[in-house]
């Protein structure tokens, strides 16, 4: 599926273009209570990344991604086409959501890439957990990277999200991040 430029699938606007870097967040289906979802929808144009993610960092829902086996499934999905369909620049798998900074290649659309990650990992995770039904929230949140300063703050945000959420003291200690893979490759 080719990139679509500006489009909407419901209440979230998306910008899809191979010439842009994209910051993407997708979350588990049960990660936000209905009241939080309604508040986010009402404030869609004015809510900051930090305000939105504070809801997610509260660790609501089943937090399936806290389980090593499930986090490994998601990590495998993210890495599968890295270097072929896209370049993963930064990523972290939190207990109930995932942050990714990505550069798309060629004719691959953001929606098809994110959809592929979510379909594969949902099927494998539900099988591993012994459950059925929705695993991921239908939509995802994305924003294109505007400039170098935005790029640097986004990478920092992704890397430090586990620290900010109180999961670790040092970002390098979080097992489900590009930082861990970078650190391991230096050894």
C-alpha cells in the first residue's frame, strides 16, 4: 500500500510519506479507561505528547507487554523488516504501549507497517497467553518529525520513557529498547 499523505481513520489525523521520520505510539486495547479515551478525543488538537503518555505510563490494563515472552514477540515484529521496509531509529516497549521512531522506505505506508506489527504480534501474543479478542487498540498515534530539535527530543523521550514511568533508574537498564541492543553490540 502506497503512502497516503494526510488522512484520517476516525478521530486521529495521520501523515504518511516516505520522506518523513515518524514518531508512532500504539497501545494495548485495555490500556486506557473509557474516560481517558474520551478526554484524549476531546483534546486531540491541544494535548501534548507528555500529557497523552502520562495516561499510558500509569500502567493501566493487563500490561501484557511486561511479560518477557510477549515483549520478545513485539520486539521480533519491530525488527523483522528493519533495513528492508523501514529503518528503526529508536523504540521502546513499555508494559502497555510501544513507542517507535521510524523512517519508511519506498512505497511502504506507515499504516501498512504498523498494521503488520500489530497483526503479527496480536496473533502470537494471544496464542502465548491463551486468550482471544482484541490485543491492540485499533488506531495508533503518529507525528512527523519537523526538525533536528524535534528529532533529538523524540529520541530522548523514547529512551527515557521507562525511567519517567518509574520502571528503571537508568534507561540502559530497560530490557525492551533499542538502547539495550546498542549496548549489547558494543560488548
